[in-house]
C-alpha cells in the first residue's frame, strides 16, 4: 500500500463546500443516501462521469435493466478530477460509481476509499478483459481499484496522397513494412520534407513522438518497486529521437488538441502521426476536407497504448455489490461494442475485439476497416508498472520538450534541467 499522500489531499471542509459547487451544501442533502430514494423498494445509486466517458445511450438503459435501482448519473464538466478528489478528501458527497481516466495511478494512495474489485467480482471476470488493462488498475500490493473501460491502442495515421507525392508506399501493409522502426520513420520524414519543399511535415510535434515511443515499452518512469527510472536509457532514447525530429525540421510544431493542430491537419501540413484509436474522432473534426485520404497502418516500433479509462466503486456506497453489477453491465462485451459504435470508446473486453460489428469500412479512411489493426494492437500491448507520480514526471517532460521545439533550447541542456526539476518535484 502506498504510504505517502499528496499535500493537496488534505483540504478543509470550507474549501470542499466551495469547490463542490454542483452541490447545494456539505450536508449531503443534495445526494439522496443509498437507502433514501423516495421510491419504496428501490435503492439509489449515483454515478459521476465526464462527457463521452460513457455512452449516454447505455446510461439511459440502466434504469430499465435494473428496475430495483433508482439510478442518478451526473455528467461533470471541467475539473472532473478536482471535484472527485475534493469529495474523497472531505469524505462527503461521494458517489457510488466513479469514472477514472488513464491517470488512475494517482488514486492508488487513496485505495482505502475504494472497494477492491476482487471482493465483488466472480473469479473468472478478470479473464474477460485485456490483461495489461486490468494491471493498470492494480496497485503494487494487488488491490484492484477499478474495472477496465476503454483502451487506447495506437497506430500510424497517414495521408496516402501525401505519401504518394513523396514517393513513399501508400497501402497500409506496404507502409508498415517500409516504416518498421522509428529510424525508418525518421528517414521517411526527410524524404517527405525534400519532396514537398518543406511544406509538409511527417510529425505533428515532438511530444507526440516521445510519448508514443515510451508507450510502446514495458517500463516507463518507475519500476514496480517504486524506483524512479525516468533518467535511464529507455527514456533518454525516446528523448533523443524526439530531439532529432526537431533538429531535422521534420515537425509541424502543432501542439496536440490545439487550434494550431486542427489548422495544420486541415491545411495539409501534417502527413502522419502515431496516435491512439480515439484520435480518429479528433482527426475527422479537424480535417473534414481531408476525408478519404487518411489511412491506418501498424506503428513504427510496435504496439502501444495511450489513454483509456475505468469504473470504480467507492467505499461510500451503501450498496457496493449492486453498484458493481451496474458497472459490470455497462462494461459487458456487448455494451462495449455499442459504446464504440456510438462514441468511439475502444473496448477492453476480449469478446468485444472479436465482434464482427467492429469490422465496418470507414469512408474517412478510404473504406479501410481500421479496427482490424487496432484490435490486434490491443492484444499485443505490454504491461508497464503504473505509479501515482507518473503524471508529475510527464508534466515536466512535456514542458521541457516544448522548450526544445518552441524555443530551440539545446536538447541535452533541457534533459539535465528536466531531470533536476523532476527530482525536485518528486521530493515534495
């Protein structure tokens, strides 16, 4: 069990009342207790989630599926984590079921506020999900904090027309063969730059490059024994590669999720990037005029994952078994297929990955059935130790890589600065 608690975990009840602005007061009157439903014979279960974390159509069916439950889902806008952490810290107004994002390890120090899934699940349930995904929600002492929800298997997104213009292969199998390694990818980026007079970039930004390389390994910033290894070769190699992309002028310098990124996609300035399956929706929103030109291939360097979320049951619930049954139903193999069809949430249930309903041609990707690649990648991902301080390290790395890309800071100086800053923040 993790012995440390972050300083901001201990928040006064006054601050809690202010931050939980969604609730009228701190008395708990805004949330019916699990036994106080106003409906004889029913219990109340509450769920917190953010937009698109769960398929709303499935949430709407919970009441019919469980007629003995009065279900109260609450979709929370900005600051989801802050609101949830504030409730946990104050031991007030905590819902029965909570969505947790890919930063689930940051909740490991608070495992005493969650129900260990092992005490609720049938013995065979674990076998229904991708093992690496299950491991992401498991603390070093074996406590299973949550059920797996969606995943983020990664692949190479590329513009077939721009690849053709640069003299590169255009069919997915041929592209994967040509770009087996990140070194191959770098060489192709130079070819693209030369063929287009520097107007088209093979990479969107160097943070993407670093993150995707690191996400392909079975070790990131910490070992299973909580030892910091973010200063070792596997991280430095990803850093050096990202720096080379910058030094060779192969990056569009378009920050992910920004308007600059969307503009670069729309203006044909980005020829490719490695990204998770959920980037399909961002890509379609950013570049509707590029429809039909994009394709998906296996990523250089091998399978990887980026993102994905979970459903947890809190100790505050008066009916944890019933809450678990609702969560398990929402995350059944059949419902995960429906969630993908409606919202693009890629399944974690093994049976979902084999469902023929996923095998649909996608016009935006030239009629390609992209799920064949993403489902295969999902089964090949390596489990890496998860740690509460991963986000601390990642934040420093991201900011420092931005200094290289946007301010042309020397990569080796930036590396030394990043390591010093990381150690400083980890010591707090």
